[in-house]
């Protein structure tokens, strides 16, 4: 019989789960004492690794002082103010502000709402159309579900948010045609710099720059969903730095705290903040109970300290180079069909005779956790503290799971 916990992204009838009990660095142990290399940083987020006492102490000290208090007007708190000031120093968006929330899904819905709101405040309420890409994953709240480019994630939930449409993932021409046809209705284009949960697909050459150009041409906002790529995964603070393209809005979550507390947020650039700041009588009627949660902000500040003090942006390049080389070698040997990735996030593309779910289970039994995406992809997104020996173990375990 299934237990009381209805698990996310799982069959409701499943009655057995691997119970993870503790972690240290890139290693995990379950309640039966089995050891695993965490090749997914849990769910793309644990950049600094598990068991960081300095983050635990920072959170504990904040909880003992003030765990949280509403940041609805007229209140604020020191950790929220300190974190947002620090974050605006990391983003390439000039003169940015930061809205805080509790997750990537909340961040996506916030960015979509703020884009539409900014157009209303600028005198263009007709600009409501939001365009996303095939294969895109943008969380599971109603806005993000509506922007999903992964069809099964949209099914069964009834009518979704109107005026949110998808175009083929890498088809600039299709996007340009749609933007031209509906130019007066455009609010925003949303994209991941590297599509993650849709299978780890880096952008084609010049694609993101083309999005920036088209948005400028048609007066639309460019939204980067950096929930996965933010905070070091691509060897710089954000994918916007890595690809040299600056958006108008950026969503973030996951590695901002490495999962030590739930936290997400949105960077707002001038094209969005100027209209919503233009009327001093305007009240922003959007927010969450835990926007600016003090203990979550304390976790983020301590996590950023670790990333900076241990040079984890550089370590991302080390991790990615070794992992990518290993996967590409397996592809060259015919063990897998191909490998694809960007810096420290990679995927093994399997052959038609191989099944990702089955390979995932074999690898887990051998002590390596990966994520199966569909039947033909295994994703790898290890903590940025993963050692060379552990990376080799990931690659060797994959090879062993696929070699008779």
C-alpha cells in the first residue's frame, strides 16, 4: 500500500522509494547504509554539496534570532536586504532589483505576471502574449505549466493560462514569424539558456542573441529561466554571462541556496522596473507569505560565501571538462549514441535499443544516482565539489550499466 506521502513526479500507486538519510559532499547514504555518488546534485540544485556545516550554522543562528516575518508593506528584515543587495552585484542586468519567493515555479509565474504588468503600466494592456519553446521546462505552477514545452507535463489540468504559446525549440524563423504576426500583442519570450529538464539541450550557435534581437525589435521582454543554470553551473554566475546575452528578467532558485532552504526569485531590469515604478500611488499586489524569508536568505548568503571562497565557478569548469570528456569517449566507443552538454551539465543520449529508466536503476544499484528523461536520455548535473575520482566513478558506472 502507498504511504501517506503523495510524491511529486511519481506514480501515485508506487509503494517503495529509496530513503535518503544523509549526505556529505557529492556522496549520499540511504537508510539501509548504501552509498551513492549524487550525479544530479539532488534535482540540479546542490552546487556546494551536502552536509555543509557553515550553512547549517548560519540557518540555525537566524532561526534562533528570527526565523521569518512577513515582508509585505511596511516590513522587511536584514537578511533579505543583504541578500538582494548582494545578488544585484552578481547579475549582468544593469540597475536590477530582486523579487524574492520560495521556488523556481513561483519565480516563473512572477516573471510572467511582472512582464504583463509592466506593459499595462506602460500603456499597452494588449501586450499579453508570452512565447516559450518546445522542450522547455518552467516549473509546475499554472503559469509555468502553461509555458511548458514538455507535452505530458501539461496534460490533465484543464484550461491553462491563455495567451501562452510554444514554438519549436531551435527554430528562430518560426519564432520570428509568430512575433511579426502578433507584434502588437507581445509581452515576452521565455527560455532557459540551456534547456535542462527537457533533456539537457544547449542552444544552437547565436540562438540566444537572436532572441535578444527579436525582442528588441518587437518591444517584448526577454526572460531567462536560470533556475538550473544560475549560480555557477556554467562556470559563471549566470548563463547570461556565459552566452553574453542580457535578458530583461531572470528567474532563479535551486543553487542560490544549494537546497539548504527553499528560495527563488526574479531579477527585474529597467524595461520592467521603470513602468512599475512610474506611478508612486501604484501598489504591487503580488507576493508570497515567504517572500524574503529570513532563514532562507541566511542560507543563500552562506551558500554564496562557499561558492566564492572555494572558487566553485572554476570548479564547474573542471567538473564539466572531466565529465564531458568521459561521456564523449563513451559515445566515440559506441557505448552510447551521443553526449551533449554545456560546462557542468551533461546528458548521455542513448541508442534506440537502450532504455534510460532501466539504465538508471542499474546505475543506482551500483551506487550512482542519475536522472532518466524519457526513454533515451540520462542527465548528469553533479555538485561542483565532486572529485575527479567520483566523476570517473559516474562515467565508469554508466559504461558498466550499458556493457554486457
